[in-house]
C-alpha cells in the first residue's frame, strides 16, 4: 500500500503514533510489545496502529496467534518523496537568495 501524503501527515501529527513508529524501527512487533512502554492502553495502541495502517505507514502480518506490525517501506518512501519536494524547493530558493545577495555586494 502506498501512503497518501495527507493521511500520512495526519497520522504523524499524533505523538503516540510517532512513538509507535519509533518502536517499530527495531523490527516487527506484536501490539503487546509495542504498547508496553507507552502511556496508553493496548486497545488505544491498536486504534493508532489502524490509523498508521490506513495511512500506509505500517503493515500487519498474522503469525500464529499473533499479529506482527512492521514499518511499511513503500509508505515511508512516498512520504519522504513528498517532503523532499519541499526541501528541493527550499534549497533552490536559498541558492537564489544567496546569489542575489552576492550580486548586490559586488
């Protein structure tokens, strides 16, 4: 699933969801292990995971009786590409401003 940048940005606006993504940096985890260090209930973590899944930022795999959640590289790459566009524009504008300033000092 490819991330919709609007959904992904909305999902990442919540600090608990960002904490969940950080927990998943170490690899796939079941809800119980994701929830353990977080200051919210396991059902709340499940709801947050649902939002992250709909945004394309995590995926889930059934493994025996557990469901393992993992980061979704495609969703993260789509979000990065969206943000990189802003970075490219900002750098180009900075270069133009620097060139104008250099020209006015000559």
